[in-house]
């Protein structure tokens, strides 16, 4: 990537103060996620016989959270058998009956949100406000597909081969059983949120959530069953990614994968070998552009959300911030001030601005990226430290300046609360730098001139672009497709593409009166001449 920071402004700065701790909360993980809750949810795992147990810990405290039965590859086969049987009746229901289940789920989810907010926080360590984003996203998907599925899926009359004589109808058929593999970072939205359009299209689903966040998926399954989904239509299998993941792909009629680009490539190859389709929602190295005419204060607030929501463990979060040189100093000073003031904490209550990382692995990557960059000459403008005083996996939100192409943090996805600042002089320079990545997931543009913002957005090579927002405007616009270009994926969730991917198109063409072949005494020569005249006429009459 072009280094556009060589402006002599990257000298060392005084290290900012420590982020304050969020006010404590009376409710703890242990008091909310009791053994009884875990035991109830664990019954939803498809695991036969005497399954081995797998243990998870709560990132906020490092304490044991749950012991869950592990599925074997043979259990995955059982899950598919059960799902296939259940799909027959479910897929035969009128779409409106299935859509009603989604609308009931919407209401139940909003009513019982506190239960799942506790689970999401306990399993991921994120702040409650960031957990609530998942509730919003899943509710929006439920409403959208609950209302729109009948129209997305209805039969559509198409022009026939020969007007009047041929009647063509395009129909949508369920794929059958969808294999869904999901990551840990948005465990509600990326399990049930993505499964809802599959269900309403008439499919069953075998889902492998990340083990760390399986309780959230199991809770969502319970709720959807309460809303009316036949229980066997949603199977949840749990186990080691490289073992159970391929077993899920092995039997699927379609694969819906969300996770890293590295794993996504393996999943894509396996699906291709079986000639089944796959949608892949993968990683990103997303850019935010602050133009010279941006409202700096709003852009700062947007950057805080863009970079540090879910402690940056969000596929569409911003890790590269390009700021016009004329506003860069003002922006950076204010952004650093706001970042240093973020309250870190993990109580099961609102009031914390950022939670913990999810795992040692995440903390290790964040630490490595920062340490390596600093050693090579980058400056820490805010944050930069782990915060073991708050919990084993807390890390401060961090701003780096003076990052160059040689540093891993410049091009690799950190997937943590770390953002690098780059200055630019012209918009062409900013667009070129933002696009200089194999990824293409999300980007954000800040300007007071909305038309200019949209024109610039069209030049960015990403599946979504937010003008004067960080990521939520595009993600929350569930009627529009959302997904990645380049190494960020294949296919889209949301909108028409987000549901039609779970269907097969079937064309039913009915021919009347005459066949599309020589007949009624016409020899081949006359038939060809007649059809030639007919084809010319169809073009002249502007038939499509
Ligand atoms: P990951 O690829 O390590 O794991 C994702 C899922 O795949 C997990 O359930 C895992 O168990 C499973 N898995 C592992 N090996 C497998 C294999 N060989 N075959 C099949 N499945 C296998 O990703 P992660 O670290 O859990 O998640 C973080 C990544 O996900 C980041 O790169 C992030 O950007 C990306 N992500 C993308 C989106 C999106 O919508 N584009 C959303 C969330 C996360």
C-alpha cells in the first residue's frame, strides 16, 4: 500500500492516560448463566451416546462458563438425517405460514432480549450495547424476511420462447438442508440472523457455531422453536472446526460460511468439489475516509464506533483511517481524547463503552501487531496496553500513527481495537490507498457534501459503503445486499440475494398449439425461414 504518512508528523507523542473502568455491575456471569441454564441449552446439541465434553470460559473473568457435549462426524450425519426428514413437511407449508414464525420470533426476541444479552456478553466479553446491536440486527432480519419472503419467493411469469404459444414461469425451490458454519464474534446475528432467510425459504439448517459461543446459538434455536419452527429443522452440532466444519460441508445442499478468509477458501474448495453452492462472508481491512469538509466532531464519534465496537472484533469495523491533511491534526487530537475516555468493563449491564477480547489468540494478535509496529517506528497515540487489572483479556482501544507498508498492522486484519491513521492530500490518493488491499468488505466516507460522498463511495472497492456512518447504516439496511468483494467473500446476505441464495431457480415452460420444431407439413427449410421471420418480428416488436 502507498505510504501516505511521510509528512514528518509522526514524531513520538506523550502516551495517553489509562482508559477508565466502567462502573461495576451487580450481576455477574456466574449469577446469570447458571448450571441449570447451561444444562437446559446443552440439550439442543445433536450429540449421541456418551459425548465427550468441551469446556468454555467466560472472557470477562477467565472462569469456566460451560461444559457442552461435542458432536462427532457421525452425529453430523444424524443431524442431516433428522433435518432432511423435518424439511419435507416444513418446505411444503405455504410461505406465509413460515413467514409468520419469523414475525413471532421478532417479538419474542425483543421481549426476552435480556436473556440473550447476558449470554452474548458471557460468551464474547463484549459490552452490552454492542451485544444489543446483535438483537437489533436479528430483529431487523426477522421483520424483513417475515414480511417480504412471500414476494421474494413467489412464482414469476417470464416471457416465453414464442409469445402466446409458450408460457414460462420462474419458481423458487428450497435447496433442502443448508450447512451453516458461524464464527464467535456476533453469535446471535451470525447464527439465527443468517438462518432466518434459509428457514423461510423452506430449508432446514445444520449449524456449527463456534464452540465458544454455542450457548447463544442454542438459545436462539429454543426461541425460534417457541415461535413455531419444528425442532428438527434446526440442528446444532458442536466440535473442532477442522473436524466438524468439513463434516457439515460434506452433507450440505448449500453452505453458508462466515469466518476468516483462510478457512473460507477451504470451505469453498470442499463445496466446489461437491458441486454445491456456497456463500462466504469473510475478513476485511476496512477503511474510513475523512474528507476536508467533514464535520470533524461527528467524524470522531463515528470513528469511535467504527473502530472499537465489540472491541474491533467486527468484520466490518475500521482498521485504516485516512484523514485529509487539512483536518488531520484537529481530528486526531479529538479522536485520541475520545478514545482515551472510553470506559472499559464487562459487567452484565449497560454503561461500558468497550468490553474484553474473546480469547488469548485475539489478545496475542493485537499485542503482536502493536509491538511490531512500535518497534519499527510507529507511534501509539492512544491506548496500546493490555488491561489485566480489568480482566484477563482486556486491551485498550489503540490508535497508531506512522504505520508503514512493512508493518503487519498495515495490511493484515487485526480483528481487534487497533486503528492506524494515514494522512492524504487528494481524494484520488485516498481512494487508491483505501483500495490497495485484497479485501473489499466495508468502508466509510465522511463529508458534508452527500452527493460527493456517494460519488466517492462508488469508487471504493467494497461491498458496502457508509456515508457519514461507520457500518450500521449499510448493515441495518436489510433490504439491500451486504457482503464482500475480493478476499472478503462470495455472495451476499440480506435483501433478495440473501434469501434467493438458499433456493434453486426452476423454470416451468408450457408449450401450446405448436411445438418448437418443424410440424404441420413444414420441412426443415420452411421451418427455419418461418422462425427467422419470427425472430426478426420479435425484435421489431421490442420483445425482451
Ligand atoms: P475462523 O475461520 O477461524 O472460524 C469460523 C468458523 O469456521 C468456526 O465455526 C470454526 O470452528 C470453523 N472452522 C474452522 N476450521 C474449519 C474448516 N477447516 N472447515 C470448516 N469450518 C471450519 O474465523 P474466526 O476467527 O472464528 O472469526 C473471525 C473471522 O471471521 C474474521 O476474519 C472476521 O473478519 C470474519 N467475519 C466475517 C464476517 C462477514 O460477514 N464478512 C462476519 C464475522 C466475522
